[in-house]
């Protein structure tokens, strides 16, 4: 197996637990889209044209409320703002790629493809074939999302009872973030843990903000807290 | 509602544009050191902002009682992740914790 194939399959493997968590959401989306009055084809195509879970859920809600098109578009834009953060975060690791590759990987850039990829890149640094990892993770999620949407459309409201499989999603994120905190160098550990906790607390406080704005606000607070603490820490070190 | 296809197409283009924006622009400008440092805090901050509501919010409200099984199972998973640093074990232990709590908790 070539290096690029290996990176690709590593990406697919890293994505598997997230697939389990996402699958029920895809099915629920498919059923909701039908209920909102979208055709089978439109319901399915939204999963490949927009390809963004939360935005699709909110869109079906707005469609069923007969909201005007520009409101739906604006909502999609605001809900997906957080992807700019992912874009910024991954950018240093993808800067050597051609525009075609950048475009392909951007299309596949969801919460669930971002998480394992950035964890991998921060751990291993940039290698020649790193981008294949994100491609593997992204394509695995994309395929899973299309299939689960189709199944949801097919089954409609006859979706099996909640097996709590969606809990695999936060569990996978926990399994990814905790080791990052564990292995952080002593000087950065306090900043890292503070960033994590402050982001989490703000996410709770801002939970009721519309358009998932709470998520962005929380992430920004966490990033600022971490950066400031790291700065003051390294200054103390220089002065002492 | 206007033409849903047009709405989806524009919504999709905007989404793609935001995902593409900084990946495309990076390297075309000088990035300040502080900003580069700040980017390393994106993963823990974002992941934690995704995790906390899943554990603490139940049916739309904050629940920090012992009846919140997702919170308890999440804490078990955090402890497991800290000591094993193994993704699969963490997920399995967390799921098992939730199933057991649900099974025991049925009145």
C-alpha cells in the first residue's frame, strides 16, 4: 500500500466512530425533510449540495414554516460560520496543495471530518501525504451522510427508536480532546485546559442563542483565553 | 418559499465558500505569530463547545442532577480517556456506562 493510500485509510478508520454517531442524524434529517414538504430528490440533494448537518436541519424547519428564501440562505450562512474557523485551523497544514485539492477538501470539511484530521495533524505535523487523511475522513462521512439520508427518506417516520447511538458523537469528541490536554507540554497545559473549560462553559451559557452562534462564541472565548494565558505564561518565564 | 433548488444552491455555495476561504487564502498573506498560536486552541475550544451542551443540556435545559445519565456517562468517558488515551476504549466505556445507567434507571 502506498503512503497516500495508507493515510487515506487511516482517515477512514479515524472517522468510523463518528459515522456511528452521525448515521441516526442523517436518517432523522431525511425523514424531517420529507415532512417539511421537500421532494425525495430535493431532500437527498440537499445532503450533497449543502452537506452540513445543522444547517440542513434548520433549513427543513424553515421550509416547513414557509420562510422566504433569503432568510433560509442567511440562516445557512450564519449556522455555517464556524467552518471558517475550521478552514483557518487546517489552512497551515494544507497550504502546499493545489487549488483543486484545496477545493475538494473544503467541500468535505464538516465538524466530523475536521475533528480527527486536525487532531492527527497537530500530533504528526505536515507530511507529504497528510491531505489524504482528511480526504479519507471526509469521503467516509460524505458517503455515510448520503446513505443515511436516503434511508431516512425511504423509512420516513418509521425510523427505529432511539438507540442512543448519537451519544457516540460527543464520546468521540471527548476521546479526541482529552489526550490533547494530557500530552500538552507543561507550560501550555494550563492554557489548554483553561481554553477547553471556558469554551465549554460559554457554550452552556450561550446555548439559547439562535443559529448555533453559541458555538462560535464559545470557541472564540476558548481560543482567546488559551492564547492570552500562554502569552502571560511565557512572559513570566522570560522575566523570571 | 421561493425555488428550493435555488436556495439550496446558493446556501451550498456560501457554505463551500466559508470552508474554502482561509484554506485558499493561507500563505498568500503574512500571518501574525499570535494568530498562528491562537489557531492551536481551535481544536480543544471547538470540541469542548460541541461536547458540553451534549452532556449538560437535556430537553433544552441545563441538567446537573444525577438523573442526567449522559453527563454521568460523559464523566466516565473523560476519566477513561485521560487514563487510556484510546479512542475506541473511551467510546465503548462511555456507551456501556450510558446503557447500564439507562437500564438501572428505569423506574
